[in-house]
């Protein structure tokens, strides 16, 4: 059940991040970006700014915000690598 919730929340986070950055890639890409962004946020951003981690099952507002920030950063890096600009 936690995996299903993680996929749904990851997909929503990836979708919102792609709307903010402008990198539409489809449903599967949104889920991947949301989950990998949550991983990036959990390992890199949580020690720096605090907040929760959706990868550990925390679905608080701070955990979702930190995961969204990680997804946005991931999309900016991907856009920079693919196109040469953010």
C-alpha cells in the first residue's frame, strides 16, 4: 500500500514540478521525476533545510514541499544537460 501511495504522490509532485519548470514528459516521466526528486531531497536537502521525507512514509506538508523542491532542482539540472539552458 505504501508503494501505491508513493507512486501517486511522486506522480503529483513530478507533475507540479514539470508545470513550474516547463519540462512536460508524460505520466511515467512525472512519476520518475517525483520519486527521484524526493530521493534527492531526502539525501541532500533534508540535512540542510530540514523537513520531512516522503520516502520514509512522512506525508506532511513540509515533506511534500521539500520533495517538490528536489524535483524542481532535478528538472532544472536535466534541462541544463539536455538543452544547455535551465
